C-alpha cells in the first residue's frame, strides 16, 4: 500500500486549469492500484497530457482481479501503471504474467510502480518479467511520470505500426494468391475493393475504374463499386459518374500517382499491358502513414493481377477462334469426304460399265467381224478364179451389211457410254465463283505457258453463288482448256466474272479462229467437229462443250457462244442463278 507521502510526489503544482475534453482519438491508460489516492493523483498529474494531438483516457482498477477484467475488456490499452503489491505481495507481477502469457498482449507497455522497492528487487523484476519500466512511487514526480508515459506510448505506437504492418503484409500475401486466381475483370475488381477494406480494417466505400491506356478522358468504365458507389457499376464514366467523382478519376489519370487527402484516397495503377486502373476510397477515418504504405504495396501487386486476367481473356478468345477454325476445317473435311465418296461411287459405276463394254465388244462385235473376215476371204478366192460379177457383188453386199451392223453396234455403245457419263447429280452449296475461276486458271497455266499464251483473270471476290463446286470446276475447266487449244501461239485468253442481284456471269474470251454460223448452230451437240482446228495439233473428242451445257442446264443456268466470225476469236458465257 502507498502512503499519503507517495501520492504527494505525483502531484504537479503548476496551477494550470484543466482543459476541456478533446473529441479526438485518445490514448487508453490503465491505472491498476489498490490506493484510491494514487488514482486521483495520477489523473490530476496527467490531466493536461497530450501526445501527437491525442489526450488520455484513464481507466481504473483497484485490484489485480479487477485489472484482469479490465485488460480482458480493453485490448487497445496502450500503457498500464501497475502497482506491484495489492491483494498479495506478488499480485502485480502475477498480473504481468496474465497479460503477457494468457492474453498474449505483447504491445501494451507496462510500468511497475511500488511503494516498497525492497520487496521486489528491481533487477530481478526487469529480468524475469516482461515489463517496460520499474519505478518507486517516491521517485515518480509529475515530470518523471510524463517522461516515462511518453516513452511508453511512443514504444506502443511503434509496436502497433509493426503489428499493423505485419497484419497488412499477411493480408496482401493472402490476397495476392486469391486475386491471381480470378479469371473475370469484374470479379477481380470486386475482390480488390474487398481486400482493401480488409487491409485497412475499416468500412469504406470504393469505386474501381479501368481505362485501356488511351488518352481520351471519358474512355473508362466502372468495374466495381461498394457502399454509396455501388450504383455506378458497369457504367461509362463520362455519362453517369457524379461530376466530382468524374473529375477525380480524370485527374488521377493525368496525375498518374497516388493521392491521399482527409478521408478520401485515390490509387493509380498502370499494368504492364498499358491498361490504367484508378481506385477511389472513402474511409470512415483518415488513413495513417502505415495504412498508406500498405495500400501502396498492395496497389503495386495489382498490376500483375489485372494483366493475368487480360492474358486469360486473350487466351480464351484465341481458344474460341481456334475452336471455330477447327470446326470450319472439320466441316470442310467432311464435305471433301462426301465429294470423294460420291466420286468413288461414280468410279465404281464407270468401272462396271467399262467391264460391261469390254464384254459386249468381245461378244457382240465378234460375229460381224467374223462375217467380214470370212466374206473377205471368199471374195479373194472368187476374184482369183474369175467368178461372175454377180457373185462378187453378192459377197460385197454381205460385207457391207456386216459393216453397217458393226457401225450401229458401235453407235449404241457410244450412246450408252454418254448416258452413263451424264448420269450425274449436283449438290448446291455456297461457292465463291471468283476464287473457283482463279483456281482453275492456275491449274491450266502450264498448258498456256507451253503455247506462250496469257491468262488474264478479272474476278472480284466476296460474292457467293449457290452451285456444285465440283461440277462448275469441270465446266469452267472445259471452257478454259478449249480456249487454250484453239487460240494461237502467244494469244491472250480473258476470264471475267460479274455479279448482278440475281445472277453470276462467267465469260471466257479467246483470240482463236472464231466460229462460223454453222459452228454456232451445232456447237453444243455430242461428238461435233468444228471448222476450227487445234493450233498445236491437240486431239479433240467433241464432247467437252456438250458436257458443259449439261452441267449448266442442271444448275438451271444458260450457256451461249458469240463470235464475230472466223479469225475474230470467240466468247463463251455462262449465266448462273446466284441463289436457289
């Protein structure tokens, strides 16, 4: 117990008036002593105390038991003025153990005061107990109490900053792993505002806006908002933000650095990909230096998080494009496979027809040929023996009849072959005729080069015609190969494709021998031989133009030829309906 003399040393006789209570944040001080006079003297001596603009809030406990409850209820007490001897000779020291070990409060500063120094030797107490000062009540004048308390509060303030910094860094580390996992820009923005509120340990309203690195002031959008700013989510800043908010965002983009003022803070972040992010925070209290440092550290980590989301979105877009290209390629391969299957069926039919023709030739043509051979031998003998003319004429008639039968049979075989050749179907699909003409022209280029001819193509791309690409390739190939065949050495062949709202028009013009009126009349018949001849001795079956007409007719189109006469070349024109 302290006597009255101990208390008198705590009183400052300056006579200063007691100041009015401040509304600012206060330091919490606990006075734990079983002497009422000590409490009163301490309050009087510290009545005008102020440090960093903060006054004191003094809490009292009159026993170690009350001190335990007080410390348990107020975890933010900065310093404790603790009497050593209260209920027991070691009550104060036991309370120190409770504070440090049970409550695990390592930041509160503990100043032991004793009226009987000999009972608790100073050296042993300082070494064995986690206290910050040890004073005899007789030496604690008002000035020394001020000095000891100020040192304790400053130590507490530094420890609190260290604790806050450690807590903030732990949150930043945990937040980094969380934010880096976000795949959506909006989810990332919402996570940033949530983590900042957790980092500052205070309720705050916030807004996060993104700009794609441009210089236009209104080229930004609101990705996330909290508190009173949540109504702006998903909006374009120029149109819907309040004027003061819009002005702050634009100023941040121009300033390109953080700004802390009163209760409002502005963070500026520029990502490695050139995007710019501005975060506005409205907190309930002004941020401390520690808070600002932590927020700046946190902001420096956000650049990577935003770039990760941007890269992920770009990767998703690339994957989508790749999937589309694979799907298109798959469809093209399936179409090509169907065409190959159809061609395989046609080849099978052609092969079967070939076998049938060979069998017919081997069987049906043998008899007429045998008759011709036999009659020829008989005719030779009759001529050698000088037989009458009537007998010789009879043998010649037999040979003529057999030859006619043979000719008729060959005509039938050819007719059957043509019927099989034209047993085709078409499959309509969107086709770029210009690209098709260019492709066929390229395929015929070697033949033209051999004759020193020029193939000129004028075909605007981007127009689609519904037709069978394989059949039209065959028709165009026949026209181009004919133009090469009947054009002179060094001649020019022009390929022209035009489009109108209803039709696609293909023209093939050459500088060959031209067409006579008789040629024009029988041009598209089967096995026709025209007046013009191939200019390099090429062979001709007379079937090409008839095949072209058949293909065009099956597309409900038209084909015609035009020539100013022999020696003036010719033009073949195909007109196809653009749609069906």
